[in-house]
C-alpha cells in the first residue's frame, strides 16, 4: 500500500495497534505447548507417539496463528498456484495407522528452504504436520524452547559430524527433515548462500529433496530489523513448492567433495534464479484459494 | 623423524590428492586446511572418517575443532 492510497494511514494505525499484540501470541503458543508436556507424558507412554502428537499440536497451533494473521491483516500468504500436490507426500502420517507403518516406508524427504524471516519456519510447519527440524544449537540451550525442542525430538546442529549422522538415521527411518541450508536467516538484499551440510545429507542418503522457495516482500523480522520498525506495505509470503529433486542422478564416479559442491551449486542457482524473479501478489480471490484449501485441511490425509 | 616421513603424513597427502583434488605442490605440514587448501567443514568430517578407516583409530570429532594445519591432523592421529 502506498502512502497516497486511500486508507493508508488507517492501515498504518491498525498495524501499530495489532502488530505488538499479534507477535507475542507466539509466546501464548509456547505456553500451551508447555502445558501439554506433562499431559503428553502422562497419557502417551510411547516416546515416538508422543513426538508425533506433539508435532501435530505445533502444526495446528501454527495453522491457527496464520489464519489469525490473515484475519487480522498482519500478513498474508499463499502457495504459488498448482504446486500444492508436491506437499502431499509430506502431509501423510497423521493418523495412528500411519504412525505404525511410518518406519517401513521409504526414505523421508529433505525439505530445504530459504529463511528470510523468523516466522517462515512456522509457515512450513503449518503445511507439513510431521517434520523434524534442525535447530541452531543455542535455541536448545533456551530453558523453554529447549524443553519444547526435546519433546518435539528435533535435532540440534552443534557438532556437524553428530547432527549429520543423526539426521541420516532419521531420513533412513522415513522421517522427513526441514533444513535451512543457509544455516541462519537470509541476509536481506543478498543472494542466498548455502552451507554444505544439507547437500551432504542428500548425498549420503539420496533422499528426495523438496525445495521450498520463500518469497517475502519485506525485511520485516529479518535478522537486522527490530520488531517495532513496522513495514510500510502489506507483508506477503509466497511459497514456491517443489518440484522434488531426486539426488540419485548425482554423478556416480565423482568424489564426495565433487558431488557435494555440484549439488550445492545447482540448488543455490535454483533458489537464486527464483528469488531474483519478483512474484506479484495476485489480486483475484481465486488465486489465494490454494493455500487456504491446504490450511483448511481439505487435502487427503490432512485431518481437522 | 620429520613429519613428512611419517606414514600418517603420507597417507593423508595421498588422500587429499585423490579424494579432495588438492594440488600435491601445495601440501606441506604447515599448510592450513581451510585457508590454503580450500577444505570446508564437511570436507574435514569426510577426511576424518577416511582417516579413521585408514588407521583403525577412533578419532574424536570434537578434536577437529582445534585442527588448522596438516601437521595438526598428523599430530591428532598420532596422539590417539
């Protein structure tokens, strides 16, 4: 919205009121999860099942949070049209029967995304109910977040050799993983630059890679932007999902180092090309329907 | 005995040339893995895994953090 547009100042005023109220709701989400910890431990004896339901709780809270954001006009989001189908394999395994067979399924997917703002991890969790995230090690030291991270059975990246080995086991047992290959939030205005851990994982396990390009129209909530510097136009997130990359096509007679660097270059190029192309926010209501349908749970397997 | 003559140093040099495409001329006990030889942190893990296989020694991953030069790697293997 431009300053000249009718209603601009009204919109600004609304932002000043709602933004300081909205983002702290994240804390409320954490509090709810914290309360669920003792309940989950009392009711669900099996750790795997507990993790599963805990992740499902995060998924639903994240969905609620995003729907609320749209309702309150804090930000808006959409999937780029026609790409929701790539999410289907990652939306399964929400029921008990899926749980018991999850280990027998083929490899999990490796979901790779750029990380322009703090909340895109929540957007991804709102779309996929059973992801294991790789977290920065200092987050697991946090007294509250650390407790939640342990209950969600996420991995911490303090020692690369250890987390790579753990992540490899997870992928091979059918779990899907979310990795931000930049290792931190994207620096605004700079092309994405990936660390090699993510591609090493793909090389070792040959797991399918699902690229998730997050288009974000602002610097708001990036690493250098404090929360009170409110954006001047409507915040929008647009997700380009897939297509899935199969690393089985990696050159077989190259050394691991060559394979890693080649795959990393390809992935980096893929993300950079897509991010360099600005994506207009559609004006028609029908264009926004896709992600709304996904979040409303109309897709197969997606309960509630 | 100098570092260059040790079996570990020879094995490591061969490994770096064959698996990591390092120019043999740039390998010396003083060469810095990360600055002179363009080894990244994942390469270093790879290298450690290969050295474990080659020497049969259990080399702890944590000690990799203090390693900078080829000489450091040789010392790490010999200390274990």
